C-alpha cells in the first residue's frame, strides 16, 4: 500500500519522538538508556518508509545525468544516517537525529502541499456532490421520479420550490427565481421565465417550473467547471520552466559548495571530520529548494480554485503569465457588450395604443423585431387583439385588419403609401441618428407612432469598461455591424476604439494587426465566428453563455454573461501570477541567506545551524510559501463576494 506524504510525516514524527526527548534532555546531562540502538532502529524505519522515495528520485535523476531537489534531501539524510551507523560501531558520537529530523521537516512541507491539494480536490468533489440525486421527468403524461443518470436530453422535468435543478435546460413553463451562487458566484437571486436557461444543481426558490433538459451528465455546466479547474490546477505556468532550470543549476552547485565546505573546514580550519561533515550536511539540507518547487503549483492551485468560485474558469497556468503583460482588451459587440437580442428602447405617440396595434399585428410575424415588440407589450401588460386578413408586404412590413381599420407595421418603405407628419418624421430621423432601427406604426393610412429598437448594452458593460480603463488598459470593439451603430454603442459604454464592418473570418486578422503594433491583446467573445480571434489573441476570454466552440477556444471562461467577469478574471490572474513571483523571490532569498550560515561563515559570532535546525528552517520556508499562496483567498478582487 502506497502511503501519502501526510501519513509518512506522522509515522516519521512519532518515530522521532525518542530522539526529540533525548535532544531536550541533553542540557541536563541525562542519557536515555540504550539510546543509540533506539535511534538506529527508529531512524532506519524512517529512512525505509519516508526517506526512500527521495533516495529513489535522486538515483533516477543521477542515472539520467541530472539532479533535482530530492538529490539534496537524499544526500543530506544518507550522509548523516550512514555516518552515524559507522560512528555507532566505532564508539563515536552519532547523529541519527539529523537524518530523522531532516526527513520529518522535508515531509512537513510536502504534507502541507498534499493537504492543500486534497482540500482543493475535496471542494470540487463536494461541489459535484451538491447535484440532485433524481429528477421528476414527464412520462406518459405524469411526472415520475427517476435517478439522475437516467435523465436524457429532451426530457421535460418539473422542479418545485426549494428543490434543486437536476440538469441544465431551458424553461418551457412557469416563472421563478434561482439561487445560482454556487455556480456563478453571484449572490443575488436570478429571475427565470419561459425561454431562459437553468443550470444543474442550482436551487429553485419560489416557483414551480417545467424545463427541457439540454445537457446531462458530463456535459452539464457544473461538470465542465469541475473538469476545467482540475486541469488548471495540474497545469504549469511557463515560469515553472524557469524554476526547473534554476533547480538543474542550483542542485549541482550546492553539492559542490557542500564538498568545498567539508574540505575547507577539515583541511584548513582545523575542524574534525565529524564537524566538517555536519557543516556540509547543513549546507545540503538548508539549500534544498523545496520552497522553490512549491512556489508555482500552490499559488496556481489556490488562484484557480478561488477564481472558479467567482464564476471565472482559468484553463491553464500559461494564461496567468500572459495576463500580466496585457495592455489591450478587444470585445466582440453582439452578445458580449450588448444583450444580443433587439429590445424596444423608445415609443413615440400614444404608448398604449401604438404597442397594442403593433403587437396585435406582429403576433403573426416571425421577424426578430416582432419578437421585441411583443415582449415589450407583455412587459407593459398591453392586451393584444385578434386581427384579420394578415399580410406580409415583402421588404416593407406587415398589415392586417385591426378593429375594422387597416393597420400597418414596418420600415420607412411604407411611407410611399402612408401619410406621416413632419413632427413624426423629425422624431424618426433623431432615433435613426442614434443608430436605432425605427418601426413605423400606421392606422387607416396615417402613421400614428414610432417604435425604436436596438440591441442595447448589458447593464454591466459600461462599469466593466470603466474599470478596465482605470487599470490602464486600452479597450477596442471589433464588430461586423455598421460604423454608425458600432460608434453609438461604443460611446454609450466608453470604448476607446471601434473597428466596424469586419467579416467573421477577418477578426483574427485584426487581432494580429494589433499584436504587430506591439500590443498584448485579450479578446472577449461568445460566438462561433469569435473562435479564431479567441485562439489568436494572447488571452482568449469566452462568455459562458456562448457557443461550445467559443468556450473551447478561450483560455478563460466566464460562467456569468457579465462583462464585470472580465475585470475579475484579469485581476485574479494577475494577482495569482504576482504571488508566484513573490513566492519564488522569497524562496531564492531564503537559500541565498541560509547557505552561508549553514557553511559556518558566521561561527565567529556564534551563528551556526546544525543539520536538524537547517531542516527545520527549510521546512518553515516551505510553510511560508504555502501560507503566502493561501493568502490569495483573502486578497481583494473587484466585484468578488
């Protein structure tokens, strides 16, 4: 049975207790009966159970003509252990405690890393465990409880107040509010109605709804979140390569320093072989770059786990490093900055009458603008009337008999046959100058009102753009829409630069042009046509509401359809990478300061380190790096709960 680092640590710690007691009793001139044999047996067990993996790793690296951080642990413990066996049988002082405690303290750092990794994994497992165990599926006209693994795409599922949403889907009946905080990080309840999507494992608050299952099993959003976070936590940031290169140079250099330390003390400074050996072993032990090895993975683990709780999924460590150099953020317009659906923004004329006529006529139309008008009428609680003789007029609009009068709804091409006042025309021109689509509503040969429709910015877009600019980032809109519409939206939300009239296959080319000018670019998009630009940009940020292709192409995925997530994504990515750099700095500074002390350079002022104290100091360096990484959970992130 393979033991974990945590189990090996506790076994080693318990076995080392007799040696700890002896060390504490030394100042009182008390000697434990049979101490040498006790130390030999317990240390041998510690070496066999706990130090052996370090020795195996060091031997494997040696066979490949390389060295790793385990080389130093193996060398330090082996020298102290085998010398002590020799000393024991030649009536010299033994130093089994050095080999034992070095192993214990090295394992302390490794155990902490393993514990943190387990906690992160357990948190994800608990998240998956929050799924509903069954679902009420419509079968033969009745809702029947079935196990979750039997739910299929297309099934109609009913959820009552207080119950969990079993799988992802789209509401077909009912209205409710959902608590989606466990998936999106957003604490406020979200109102859901017919046509809205629901996410599996979120909690239904106050209404009974029926929805159609669209994703089940491993395809649900929750399952994908867990999978993405697991992959991110086991990935490497490019800066990790620097750590590996440092270790490849550092380890041989330390071994050379240790040999020189022994030779200088023994040959030139009059130390005994044992004293010189202890200095050399201390150098090897304190130089062990365990903290260096922990610097990147621990910060990456904590940062990606915290970002997931905020609805920001970071796919790999490479993204973190790229984010630190960004100076430009490029946005797709439709569905990213804007809602992605046309909405009624203005009504000119008698609002109730204009909406009633327009909605009544458009109820029989399938045009996207008709949907916006009907939705507005429903929101205003305007009752529609049944119309007769409905007719679609190609390129102009629709007409029908409304209360015995002919009603018209359509574009300005209707004006050829219908009268319009100068005042109404001025209103129309004003709305068109604001890049809004104007729908004319006529009754009995006269225009009685106007309805302005526009794909409006999301409520959060302006705030997100403002916060990005406050961080010194340039903002760009990249859209296939016409210049006038694009400029109107850009002015409303505060975008710095607009690139309009771009064909879908040209978006990636424009990203490359920005990069050629020296910009480090993040691209934010949600559609299939955004996938090439997401892949081309230095950092691709995909909206979670977008297509699967877009999500697959992005290095960061925003679970919420909210641009403030871009700010959170950039903040947590940058702070995680900065934490990695801080960890590396302190790990290297620690080694730089510790090696001269361990080598005995400050013996003259009474400053020395025995191997066991060197091991303790090295363990605390690892603990400090882990603690530094854990502080990422407390660092302030814009908009985070």
